[in-house]
């Protein structure tokens, strides 16, 4: 009897479960599925966010190291430029070829050699030492006798020696120059450089016309001046920066603790490095993992909060949907299908204030929010594009102003008032057109005026050695273009394209059906295919930085179909073509 009652009770309970409304039976598996989905998505989002954060932090730190490397490279380039200017001083080479004593020797020293060295010392603001070792022993020596302190701590100065003084020294015999005659430069610590904390740039001084060695140039600079940008504060607390020479010895270290390098290499730290080209050194950064762990903990907490909120909201909506799942579901499905097809104007309208009406209202708000988010993302994308354009534009080489002011200083010293007047006028026009009231775009006509102002300044500098020709299509002058696209190309030609003592440049502007084409053609030294490929590579080496800058700005403004193209042959010349869209 008892067994019969038990069986009857079980059947009754089963029937009660079967009579439970469908919405309540659906909510249990829905909640389980919801929890699984939220946990899965949360774990994936957390892992992806942490990895992305680590990679972004690493990229930012690597970018900071690259900026420090570029600052060091700028300092070394400045020193190398001094030796290069002395190397290409043809009047000095002509004077050093003559072995005559007496009045000619005195005149060479006072009117050629000493003024040239004085001008080179004024080229840079840093204290440097310039030493010249000459084969021509008919010229007198000129040097200082103070050997007890570092001379670079107080003044700039130059010295002149006979080459025979050092020909038997070990460091001179060990010099091994490589490359072309113009690139015969080596960075090395010689004589008392190591004890004073200095380093010297050594370069052969050649007779360019005869291909003979006529001496040695030594430019000495303090290592602390070259590496003043190496500062751990630029990366973060508890970070250590160090510079190693080619033998692995520490040249300079920047760290927050007094323990020095020993403490920086202990523990679990990330090592990032950048080579210092030219010097043959290496820049290293030791990053503590705590820098990443703190950010990862923040992401973990935020992910947990978002998952909990998402689970709560979705569970609440799921209860409402499951209660009325069997009613009017087709209308909801139809609206969802409309959303799937991109129709975000679709709305659901129910009378009353029950759960279904609330779902309809939530659905309608969701559609409005999606439209608003789409609009915001579109506007944000445009703003980001403009910001990138302004950032790239701001990287135009700032050293042109410094060089022009140096030219103004020299003209003022020589009393050439007419050229000084012209140079100041053209410089004012150049920067008036460059600023352009802060606008990114300008007209083709103003861009050409800007280029002509730059050429006028350079013509004063180079004189008859520079010839420029213009072939301008006046139909293109009123169209709009990104500003500062011609000047970097002209500067690049004047910096790298010289092939002998003269150079000719032709600027062509042509309007086509839908495009405007600029061509900068020179008869210089030219380039091979490998060099062109490196220049146009998005993540290429330091060469061609200005050309890539112009190409990036044009693509940001006009699209990937526009930009810079290069055609060149070694020994014949180069043609740089810039294509922009026709826009008023």
C-alpha cells in the first residue's frame, strides 16, 4: 500500500513540473548558458586585453627608446657634419697642396686654414675640440699645452699638428677606414679621451681631385653631451637605461637606485635594446614586470565588474523574454532581422507598461544607442585621422631655421647687406606660408610660393652652384593640397644629390584629369633600387625619413591611391613624383 502511494506521489509531482509555465522552465537553462557565456567571454576578453596592454606598453617603451636613439643620432650627425664640411672645403684642399714656406705659409694659415676652423667651431652650440693633422709640414703647428684637465669643460678650440707626430702611434696605425673616401670616419677614444670622458670622430682628409690623403681630422666631444637624452625618467620608475660600447662595457647608466647596473639586471625584468648606428654602441632598457602587472590587475578588476554587470543585466532581460516567449515573438524576430540587415530605424510599439512593453522600449533604446555609437565612432575615426595628419606634419625637419639663421649671421659678419635683406625677406615668406594660420591644407599656388622661398634662401647659400628651373601649369594653382610637401623633397635633393660642385633642379607641376602631379627632378648622384625600396618602406631605416613623412601625410588626406613615387639611376639623377587628388 505504501509503495502504491509513493508511486502515485511521484506521478503527481512529475505532472506539477510538466504544468510549470514554459517561460519558467526556459529560464533555468538560459541562466546556465548565460553564466557559461559570460565567463567564457570574460576570460577571453581579459586574456586578450592583458596581452594587448603588454604589447602596447612594450611598443610605447620601444618608441621612447627609438626617440632617445634618434636624439643621440642627431648629436652624432651634427659632429659628423662638421668633419664633412671640412672634408669638402675645396679652397682649403687647394691651399694644402702647395708646399711653400715664408709668406705663402703665413697667408695660408691666417686667411684660409684658421678662418675655416673658426667657422666650424661656431657651427654647433656644444663645446668641441677640433684637431687637424696635416701632411704639409711647411705650415706651422698651433696647439695648447694644458694637459691637466678636460679642455671641453670650458671652451671650444682648434689645434693644428703635423701628421708625423702621430704616424708611429699604435692608435693611428690601427685605424682601418672603410667605404668611400667621403665616408672615411671612425668614432674612437684615443689619447686622453677615456680619462676625460670624451670620444673623438676621426676622418681622413683627402685631396678630392687627386684622390690622395693630405691629413687627418679629429673632432672631440664629451660623451655626456652625446648621451644627455639617456634618462630613465622618460620610461618610468624603477627602469634602468644603459649604453654599452662594442666590447660590452658600460659607457653610461641611468637608474633610480644607487646600486647601479648590478641591481638593474637582477630579478625578473624585460630587456629592450636599440642599436646606436655610427658609434657602434647599444642602448638597453631593463623594465620591471611590476610595470605590466599593475596594469594587468586593473584590467582584471574591470573585466570582473563588467562580467558581473553583464550577467545581471542579461539575466534580468532573459527572465522578461522567457515569460512572454510564446507571444508575438515573430514581431521581435522580424525586428531583429531588420537590424541584421542594417535597418536600425526599426522600432517595436506595445501599449501598456508590462514586461513586453519594457522589452520594446529597451529594444528601441538599443537601436538609438547603436545609431549614436556608429555616429560617434565615425566622428572619432575622422578626428583620429586628423590628429595623425597633424602629428606627421609637425615632424618636418626643424633644423632648416637653425641653418638659415647661421647663414644670416655669416652675411651680417661679412657686411653683405643686399643678400642679407633678400634672405630675411624670403625667410619671413617661408614661415608665413608654413604656418598658414594653423591650417593643414593650402593651395597649390601657395605651396609653390613656399618652395620658391626655400629655393631663394638656398640660392643665396650655394650661389652659382645651384640652378633651378620651373615648369608650372597655372591651371593647378587654385586646387587644395596638404602643405609642406615640396620643401622636404627639395631639401633632400640639396642634402644628398650633389654630384660634383654643381647641381640642377627642375620643379614641374602638371594638372591631369583628376590628379595633380608634382615632379622634383635633379641631375645628381642618383640612387639604386635597393635604396629606393628602403626609403619607401613604411618601417624602413633612418634614410628617407622626410620622403616617408610626405607620403604618409598625403595618404592620410587623399587615400592610398596617392603619395610619392621615386625613379632614379645612379650617376644620372633622380625624379620624385608626388600625386594628389584634384580638390577645391
